[in-house]
C-alpha cells in the first residue's frame, strides 16, 4: 500500500483558500486522521487526494508516483461518505457486487461471490445480504457502504465522517470495528472527523486543521500533551484546556503571576528550568488541563482558594466548575470525588503539565 505525500498543496475556490500550502506525509498502512472544525479543509483534502478536485499548486505523491497526473479511477482509492449512498433498487448483495462488475475490474462470478461473502462476514452483515436498503437501520446501511468500499481492495481508503449520523452507542461500536478492519486489511487510510474522541481513539497519527492550515501533526498523545499552539490546545480535549493570563517574574527562580496578580505559583527548581531565559513580560497565557488540577477540601501550602459553581456528572468522571475571582476553571475528578455548590475548596496545579503560550503569536513557549 502506498505512502501519500502532499507538499505545499494549495486549493482555492474563487477567492476562498480552502487549503493553504499544506504538508502531509502519510505512512504506508497508516490510519491517519484529519480533525478540525467545520470549514477547516478536511473534506477538501480528501477530494484532492481522490482526484475529485485538482490542486492549484504544490505536489502530491502516491509512493514515488506523481498523483496529480492520475485520473480518479487510476488512483485506486475508495471513498466512504457520511451519507448512506446505497442503490435503493438493489439488494445488499447487489450493492456489494456492483463495484466488482464495472468494466475496470471485470471479476469472475466466483471471485465476486467470494469477496462479497468475505466482506459480509467481516462486517457482520451476512444475514442482510438479501434485504433491500429500505429495510436496514442506519448502522446497517453504513456497514454496507463501508463494505462496498472494502470489496474492491483499493490501495487507499478515504473516509469522510462515516459515523457522524449514527447514535453515540453505535458510533463507539463501529469505531472499534473500523479500526480493527483497517488493521487487518493493512490499507493506508485517511479518516476525516470533527469529533476529537474519534480522532484520538482511532488515529495512529492526527493532523489538526483549521481554515486550510495544518497546525500540528503527531500521535494522539503528542497532540494532547504538547499542543503546539492555542488553537490545538483549545480544540483538542474534552473539557478543553483552562487558560489564565500569565506573567513570568523572578528571574532565575521563576514565579508565575496569574490573572494580573490574582494569585501566584512558585515553581519547583526542576520545572522552573523550562522557563529560564524567558523575559519578565505580560502577554502570556498559562494552559492547564482539567485533570491536571488537584482538588482539596482543606487549606494547604501553595493551594489556591476557590468556590464551587456547579458540578457536571458524566458517569466515569465529574467536571467541577470553580470560580477564582472572575475566572472559571474546570476540574476533572474521579466520579467519587464531589463538591457542593458554593462550597469553598482549594486547588493546586500539577506543575509538569503547565504550558505557556504567547498571546500574540499563539505559539507554545515550551517544546
């Protein structure tokens, strides 16, 4: 299966720049996820890779071959869409057979039967083969749509939010199945989603896009723990990262002054080394994940007093919303750790998870 490389790819629609000099290097057999908000350029990237859209400038390679000169048919990609695009007048079996009966493939009846039965078994739809699409549930229709892509044995899978129209329980189930199928087939896959849970749970690597720009590429762990800028830090994570205005003071033993003197954090020597050399300046933001804030019911050294606004229960966790001055922070706790509205509590930050950002550039200050 080929690698996919995009170099300085630009795609415009009139005056709108949908892709702004993006670079991607997708490995052989990789499950690569494009994640970002609506309008980020995710679907346009898939359409460019598939050949449904021509790039305005840049390079695109499949392996060592220039893909820009290949027609969509010559690229040997299979596109799985968000909507259930089945032929309503055909049974499930005939929908699965349809790609193999095209003049391009001309498979034997024996081979067609073998492939369809294999795919049906893989997707647990053998019992549905003789049904019409209008007798299928949403999840069953999407399985058939995915099966129609798999049956061709393409070099590349392109999946455009294929699970977004399904209910939460079915999405969770199909996420696991899709990832297992891709692993078994070893097909290079680009998967588009706006759902960060899908991105973080499915991808070997993740590219975070916004307004046609690739902000960061990395493993889910890298993107979550070391966001390169404010956009990635705010977009990835549920609940999202807390941000506090910040100033570094103290020279060789830095202290973080937060929210213009509302409170200060004295850093340990080990953590302080990360910030040595940064000038005493305003215009910084401190980022801290909700799970990196420790909640206490009693006062203590270096603990910051706060007041509970309200508690959100999520079964496997609680999100406690706290107010410090005019600032609201979200803290993620174990479901057994609770707090009452208007209760006084004290918090401390796990220093190793503090990230500083430059407000003006949006960039992280720490590698």
